[in-house]
């Protein structure tokens, strides 16, 4: 496994994330912290007790995740940040880390959060079957919960929605269609693309910063129209990756790590790479996520959740005075929010 060279544009390690967040943090409230620690300890002590008594892992994680979500919403960001290491050091973490999905996220085998291997736990891909099969009974039961948590359901829907968009664009624009995927991961959405199978795409460029993911795409899609490219957001912004123009460009699982400023710059850059009437789509985890507290504590997976207004703000700041069609919409369970922008003429 080769370590990806992080470009500093996406906040894909908890340290980068905290650094960026703390530039705008609110004043630290000591009293609030004390009461939040008390409240969280009560929840985690109870979960620990129930695990030790052989309680139902699925029920335990469900209650814990709900309580953490409520707590996260109730306290200041700075207080919540201070709670993270306390949760991670609580004895109950030993149980939660038996879930292979939680463990992968927490230990970060590729050195950063949200790698494509992690997403394979959500997709139930055979590449992670060993980790799942080797888990303890508690770990398996926890995984049954985490793989079907609302955020996981939304990510599987996102993959399928991307396949549909690619196929629809190829159907509308014909065999010359060119697609660009930014932060492609393992490009699992291409597995079920009819257009790809039927040679209805002329070029599908899949860009990612992680050499292991790029290698996986090269291996899985050898002999197809897919071109795997090792490259980064920084490379796109500085024009080090010059890739040409496209009918459809999209990024899923990336904006969740981009500050507003970088998100706008990247969106503008993508709009410049669109052919006339081409479409850019980006997705972001939404603020409706109910397992955010669990993700940030036991999975050590911080994300920038965005509202419909946040998405609109990025879209309008990126478009400026240009005339373009845009839409914002949610996935079915509202855990992922999407924006599309179409370049006119
Ligand atoms: C959560 S995965 C999403 C993978 C895929 N799009 C999906 O939905 O399954 C995030 C991907 O973004 C890539 N990534 C993160 N920051 C990046 C950057 N600054 N430049 C290029 N790729 C980046 C990671 O390497 C990882 O493969």
C-alpha cells in the first residue's frame, strides 16, 4: 500500500480538519464542557455496561449514536471537538472498534479519512470480505447496523444515482461523450454502467490522489474507455492536471472535506472544463445525518455537513454573473444533498 500525497486542499485528516475549524471557533465554554462530558460519560458507561452483560449490539449502538447526535447538536463546536478524544479513550471504544467498518475508519490504513477502501464496507464489496468474515460476533452485529445506517444507505443511493446520470448523459449526447470523475475512489458506480458496457462513452477519466485507488481502477477497468489518472484537487486548480473538456463532470465524497473557499474554486474550475451544455454535479453529506456523532467519535471521521443553503451559496458564488441552470436536491433519506450546474450554450 502506497501512501497518498495529501495536497492540503481537502481536510481529509482529523488534524487538518480541526486546524481549519479552529480558525473560526467560538469561545470555549468550560461549564458547558463539564456538563457535556457528564452527559456523554453517562451514555458511554451505559453502553459499556450493556456490552459487558451481553446486550444486543445493534440496540446499543443505535442508542449511543442517537445520544451522540443530540449532544453534538446541543453543544458548541469547540466543546464537541473537546469531547472527541474523551469518547475515543472510553473503554466502550473496544467494543465499537470490533466493527470492521468502524475500525477501518478509525485506524485509517491509507493515512486519511474516507478512503475508497472504507466506502467498500458501505458497498459490501468483496474486497473487504475478509475483514468482515474475520470480525468477532459483536463486530459482525455492529457492522450489520453501521452498513445500513442512514448515511450508508444514502451513499449506496449516491453510487446508483451517479451511474444513472452517466448513462443518461451518454444516451443524450452519443458515443462522443466524455466524462470526468473527480475523487473517483474505486469508481464502483462504473460497474453497472450500461453505457460503459455497450461502448457508448468515448472517454471516462477517473482522477484520484490515492495511488492504490488509481491502481484498483486500472486493474478493474482494463480494456474499457476508463482512464485512471493520479491527480489532486490542487493539480486541477493549478492546471497541473490538464484533462480537456467534458460533457459530464462530477465529484462525490469530496466536497465533504472542502472548505467553502476551495469548494468554490474547484466548482469554477470544473465549470471551465465543461463543453457547451455540459453538466457538473457535486454531492455532500447533509446536516440531516443522524449518525454524525458516532462517525466523528468512534470512527474518527469528521465531515463538513452542508445544508441546502450552503450548497446554493457555493453554486451562486461559483457561477457569478454567468448564466447557467442549477438545481439542488436531496437523496431519498436526505442524508446526501446534490447540486447540478449546467453550462448554457
Ligand atoms: C469518500 S471517497 C469517495 C470515492 C468515490 N467517489 C465514491 O463515492 O465511492 C473520497 C475519495 O476522494 C479522494 N480525495 C480526497 N481528497 C482529494 C484531493 N484533494 N484530490 C484528489 N482526490 C482526493 C480520496 O483519495 C478518496 O478516494
